[in-house]
C-alpha cells in the first residue's frame, strides 16, 4: 500500500515565507512533471522523514493529496543545510505508473572475492550506484553484484551484469563497478618484477634515524 501524505499549495513565496513555514514544522516543496506546470507546495516535515526512513528512501513512490486529488510522486532532490542538517526544500516529480522512468539505484556487493581471501587483494568499489530505466513498480531497492569469483586484477563492469527483466541499465557497459587490486607497496613490487626492475625495500625508520645520528657525530 502506497504512503499517502497531505500537500497544500503555497500562496506566499520567497525566503521569508519559507522561513515561516519551517518554523511551523513544514517544508517548502515544488512539484514537477511531464505536461504539468511546476507547482509550489508545502509538506509536513515529519511526513518526509517517514518516507526517507523506508527501505527505498528517496526512491520511494508515494502519493500526495492535493485539493482532494491523489498524485503518484517521487522525491527528485532534497536541499539540506550543510551546517545544521535542516531540511530546507523538497523537489517532487509526478510520475505515471504505466510509463518508464529513470532513477539511480545503489549497488550492494555480495560475497568475499578469491583475490581478497587467498591473494591478499583489496576491494576497490568504484561505481556505487547505477542509473536504470523501468516502470515505477519495478524499481529495485538495490542491485546485488557477486564479487566472490574475482581474483586479483579482475573486475566487474556494467556489461558483465546479468539482465534483469523489465529493467534497462542506462550506464555505459564499460563502466567499472568493482575491481580487486593489491596494496600499493605490493603492487609496485609486482609491476617492477614484471618489468625486470629491482626495487629496494625502504629503509626502516629506526635504522635511518640511527644512521643520521652517527653521521652528525
């Protein structure tokens, strides 16, 4: 069942009007959508927090009741004060449940890579969300990527992901999602060895200091 919250049209605009709304526990908002004129609204701040606390968060589809009419919407953007973390403004987009929309969905890594477990590698999580296109009711909470088969120097790209029914990934197929690398010092040693270069181990700090002390004497 969709969450339903009440919305009211904003008659007064401007910074002072928005400030007065926030003092009443309300938050200024604006509604966009295909074929409709942008509409200034005010919402109850508690209702927005309730939506953000759901599993789907900002990707939650909910309904606003405006002048007795229900509309399906999603949060497009939140404006938050960088100092106080106060919610300042909400952009909503009206959606049609029978038309595909584009949204960003987080990626969740699953499993322990072979390269980490047996080869001393590290996980480099490069792309943490993907832009997808699908019908609103098909939007997933997240996209799971299994990294357990990966060895050191192997990676997973967008094009390697299995197809998902009804969902199209918009990102470039060559975009790297995750790779298994080596710690920096070990990586330098490996590259040098492959190129036939001898790399001396760095001098321990305690020895360096002792040598410097003797040179001063």
